[in-house]
């Protein structure tokens, strides 16, 4: 049986959330002399001399509306990379606990495990990049606190079968971190609808991909109110800066453009999927539900360097186990994709 209190680190269980004088203060005031800010103003203009809202209330309330969850089920991070790191620090005692990930997958799970001195266990995805559920269940140890699932998976691009995710959610007493960074490009909806069913589910999303705000650094974790309250306790108080809160809130008032962008990217992806297999050097094009495509080519290093010479940067994934000979290519604009296809077709 999953019991959150049993997996939270003992020191985190004891911690109180950081709270500023301004948080605690309930009345109205005009003179703020509590946070050692520069009350004369800011060289950056506006009200950037003031610390941002540590609880990001306005932003969370808008995100809750858009995503159909309660604000108390949302954690905001400085990119979802920050949420990944905080999840380790919330449940894994360094030098003692372990995590499980399913490569080939997003590299930050491993980086964060290493950084936090958490033992890294791995079960390789199958040849069609699905989860070997029995093997994963057999690899879970008493010390396994986190299991990372990325769907659509980076760098392979495919969605993970929902039945596998559900079986793991039902049979794992640690936290399952389901990374939906690329879910907006897939036609499968989000697991946020099922949050109330699974007390051990943490869903990651990001504004860096479909929403086009990678430079603002804004990532999300959705989970039970209890899990979110622990994340809020351990986060740096001002982790989402004022410019990000302001600009993201502005952008979220006008979401009409989002569908058009996603539609265009998906359409461009499908055009690439049609064109790439016809090129002599391309051996395999993996199906994609994301905004990138994994391709297997005859000479990955050669093509990678050739494209660099042409001023086109893609990601060489050929040294990763399970992705031998593969390049990962983000879907660009129509013009960029044509440039890419032209360059690949000229490679000898
Ligand atoms: N998860 C996955 C699967 C990703 O590919 C990325 C970014 N490459 C992230 C999370 C991190 O996104 P963010 O910009 O929100 O830190």
C-alpha cells in the first residue's frame, strides 16, 4: 500500500515551509521594509525591485483553469528540471535510496540521481520502446523511491502504452513520475484527469515545448495536494522570477494561438515522416508523437558533422544504448525542414 508519509525523507517531514513576513501579514500596507529590497526602484524598470510572489497565486489560478485541476495540485518549477531535482530531495535519502528509470530516456533523471547521491537502477525499454512491465516490477527494491516514465518518450518520440503505466501505478509503493513534456503533440490527452485515482502519481509538464516559453523556465508538477505541499516546503522561496510570472500569465490569457502552433508542428512532423524514409542514408524513421523525430542512419557521426558544416544542428544520440546509429531531429519551420531534407539528401 502506498503511504506518502513513509516515503518522504524524515528531515523533510519535520520541516516547516519558508514563509516571508509578507506571506504572514494579512492586512494592507504601503510601506514595505521587511525584505531588504531597494525601495528606490530598479534599473530593470517596473517593479522588479520587489521579490516575486513565492506562491505564484495568480499564475497557478490561471493554470488550474486551463488544466482542469485545483491550484493546490500544482507545483511550479524553474523548468521541470527543477521539479525533477526536488522530487529526489523530497523522497530519497542520499547514499541510501534508489530510483528506477527506463532508458533510452530523458537524461536529467540520471543527472539528478547522481547529483543527489541516489543509486540509479535501469530497465531498458523493449525494441519498440515500450515498458517491459514484468521486468520493471521485478526490479523494484525496498529502497526504490522513484520510478520515471517519459511519455511521449525523449529521445524515441513514442507514447508509452497506458495499460503499462496503470499496472505500475497500481503495483508500486513509491512515486511514479510521469513526464508529459511532449504530451501536447500527442493525441492522447493527459493523465492529470486521473490524478485523484492515483496517490502515487506525479505528472510533469512544461511551458518549454508546445507553449514556446523555454527561455522563461517554467515547468509544472501535478500531484495530490499532500505531495504538492511537500514540494512547496522544500523549494527555494522565489524559484519563479517576477518576469516569468508576469510574461507567462500574460501569455496564458491568450491561449488561442497554441492550438494553431501545435497543429502546424504536427503537420510539419508528418511531412518529415513522409519525406525522410525516401532518403538514401536513412535506414529507419521511428514513429513520433512528439515535436521531434528519431531516425536511424547509415553513418550517424558522418551525417551529424555534415549537417553541422551546413549550419544545421541536430542531436547525435548514436552513443546511447538502444539508439545506436540514431539522430534526434526537432521539427522546425517549413523552411528549416526543407533545408534539412535537402542537406540530408545531398549527404554521401
Ligand atoms: N522532460 C523532458 C522529457 C524533456 O525532454 C525536457 C527538456 N528537454 C524536460 C523535461 C525539461 O524541460 P524544462 O525546460 O521544463 O526544464
